[in-house]
């Protein structure tokens, strides 16, 4: 068993560590427009002891570079963008404990 990290890089996942790390990119960017990465992410989650799911925004970017929030970029909802919530539900459905790391530039309600 190992740890699954969803939004790190393949290089980071293959670095020498005392604990094996499985990497699967469940979403392509913060907009997560499709579920094409969900199968790989849930497969990695199913064979791991714990999942660390990094979800939310890409701080420090603006709309042209893939950002969703910041100067002159108001949002109408505080929810996760695109299909990120669907990915989280799929990961939880595997039965593997999930730790969620939310990357945001403002407070989100529980």
C-alpha cells in the first residue's frame, strides 16, 4: 500500500521516499472539464492506504493562465470548479480514507 497524491508531478511521486507514493492526476487543471482521469485516480486510491486529494484553485494565476479568482475575477459560487466535487465523491466511494487539501484564495464554508 502507499499514498496517492492527485495533483503532484510524476517526478515528485517517483522520488526516493520511505513510503511508496502512487500518483494519478484526476483532473486536468482547476476547471476539471471532464472525468477522463477519474478511473486512474480511483484505481490508485483503491490500492492505497490513504488519499491526499489536492483540490480547489490555482492561486497566483489569472483568467488567461487558467486561474479562477483574483483581481477583477469575481465568482458567483464558492463551490469547487468543474468536476472536482465529482472526483472527490469518486475517491470517497473507494472506501480509502481521504485527506482533502483545499487550495483557495478566500474562505470556503464547511
